[in-house]
């Protein structure tokens, strides 16, 4: 069964802030960050159950080359991306967003 990816507004805000921060550090780095995010999202869409459940029904997919994780949960007809977080951040940041 194919599920659609749905990204919450909070997760989109996370992405924008991180990409902006990386771009401010070095021209083009924000773009490379977003490419890594896109790759991770593609893998989640193809193999949504590959990542273990780490809190309630939330899963974490690590982003290659960047210290970030995509937090998501599987639902009947969709994959809900509810946070994109720095891996050194307190897990309560994303855990509190679990619907």
C-alpha cells in the first residue's frame, strides 16, 4: 500500500530554519541540506517501516551528512512528518509533537 507523505507546518518551519542556518554558514550548504532531506524523505516513502519505533508510535530517520533526524509516524493512508530536529536537541522537542 502506498501512503502519501504529509509534512506538518511545524516540520516545515523546522526545515526552513535549519536550511537558513546552514546557508548563513556557507553559500550552497542550505541547498545541500535540503537535498539530504529530500533523499531521506524518498527513503521514508519507499520503506516507511524500516526505522524502529522509538517513542509511542514515532519513528526517527537520520539525515545523511547532517546531524538531523526526521520524526514521523505511520498512519493508515499517510506518513505524517511532524518534526525535523537536530539530533543533539532534547527528545522532548519532537516527542511533545506526536499527535
